[in-house]
């Protein structure tokens, strides 16, 4: 999605890291903890903006235990001792505080840190891995006893296998932020959910063994633009399914793209071929459209979008990739560029019947909706990448 606007959420990692430390060196009881990012350093004082709540300023004790751990670490086994001078603004820290009398300044007895630069590098590497080894689609069925989820991605059906080590997360109904996703289980995933997974696929692409799964109960809306209110960051769309208007709110986490006409026509032709209908006349995708119009749900392209593999699937022998990768290479669109009558496809929060928040909005989709509205929705749902990409990947990888 554009350049993926992923955020790094390390609450779970730090929680388990501290639990590990507590098991070996119990802190004074009761102990308070602050998890967040350093916003200021003044001598021995650290100002920390927690993930929730107001900033706090603490004084680091002369005898405090200061450690640096790597992003992705699940324990403190590989953590290295550091000095207070090694900390910098922007670092993520978990601070354990000594009990303090009323009115006394908070004193840190333990500081566990992750360098901002290390976090960014881990995030970039994991984003690339999600792009290269990811798949997704609309959930068709769930067999919790067999540890499988079957998803539909355009013309393809993929069986995703979970193992005891597979990390499963589920988004909140009213949020598109990965920070609001919670550890979950397969039986909490339902038909109609959107799902992204990272792992290893079979040779024919119909089986997938997941290391991580992130799912969400989101809405699929196809329709035409009625009006745009750029000041309020909203676009009103007539839902083709209900024939009723829906107000779509666009947040800083929403992703908005517009397909070039040749790419949109290439995708439309794929859907027509998958449904057994030949493209009108002798129409063929424009040069390069096949390489840029992948069959949804198939990965295999590099993060930069090059090196797409040869394969089967819809379109017969055309080069395939994942639609989420295609969206990374399509132009971003602003609300002000949308006009009355434009066709759009949207993945949004559940919200209310007449309002929702956009996860991804895709314009320039007239040929796709004409080709097959229902198939296009399952194809597009495979492209959502909120936590199934950088955010999820950059997390500690712990449940």
C-alpha cells in the first residue's frame, strides 16, 4: 500500500521480555512499568511517551539495570548491558519503576531498550518477507480441528494450514490499526473475514503453511462516488449491493490508490477468463499489463515488484503475483481527485450500515466491476495489508 504506512508495535514483546527478566530477577513489589518511546533525555531523567496515556518523566537510578535487546527477541537471553549515555530519543523502552512515596519522583530500576534504527531495519526486512512470502483472501471456511482456513483469492482457492507455532491475530471491529489487533485463535476467524498470512506455499500454490495469520471482519463495498468532503476527510458512496449511501471516513491509516486504465483492463480480462468469458473482440491487456495485473492471492514477486515468476492460474500462463504488491506500484490518489460517478472498491471497518472507515480504497475500477463484481471483491480483499504486512511483521512475532 503506497509505501506501507506501517507502525511498530512492541507491547507484547516487551511484556514477555519483562516476564522473562522477572522470572530470573524479581523486581521489588509492587512495581510499575512504563512502555513507550523516549521523547527527551536530560541527564538521568527520561521523558517517555507511552503507547497509551500521558508522557512520564522518570529518574534512572545509579544502580539501574540497563539492557539493549534486538527487535524480534522473545527473551532477554541475548540482551547486552548498556550505559545511560547509549539511550537516544526515539528508542523504545520498557521501564520498571521502584515503589515511590506519594509525591516522590519515579525512579527506574530497570530499562530495557530497542534502538530506533534497529527497529526500522527489522521492520523493513519483515515487510519484505510479508510481501515475498505472503498470501491472502476472503475466508471461505474454517476447520479449527484440522487447523486449516480456506480462503478465496479471485479465481483461486487456497488452504492455509496452521501449526502449534503459528501466530494468529484478529483486528478489532472498529479499528484498522494493528496496535488494536489481539492474539486470537483459528476458531475466532469466520467466513467472510479478510485474511493475510505469511509462510510457505506448495508448488501449485493451493496449499500454504502459515507462520503468522492476521484476520479481520471488514466490509467490502463496491459503488460509485456521490460526493466528496475533503475538509471532513469523507467520501460518500452508493453501495451497489444495498443501493444505499455509505459515508466512508479516510484516516491517516487508510490507503488510497487508482489503477491505471491498462492495468484495470488487464485485471478485468483475467476475471472474464476465469469465469469462462472471452474478452470482447480481440482485446488483450496492453503491453506490461499482465505483469502488473497479478492473480490475487499468489505471491512470488520480490518486494520491489520485479522478478515475477511464471505460473498458471487465471489468465493461463501469465506472470502472477499478489495484488497487494500491485497496489504498492499504483499511483496514490487523494480525496480531492475523486469525482461524482467514479467507481470505487473499498475494504472498510464494519462501522455502521451508513458509515465506515476505509482500510483501502481503490479507484479506476470500472472495467473490473463490469467484468465480475463478486469475483472482484474477493480479489481486492486479498490485497489488504494493514497488519499482514509491515506492522504485523515488525511486531515481535509473539502472540
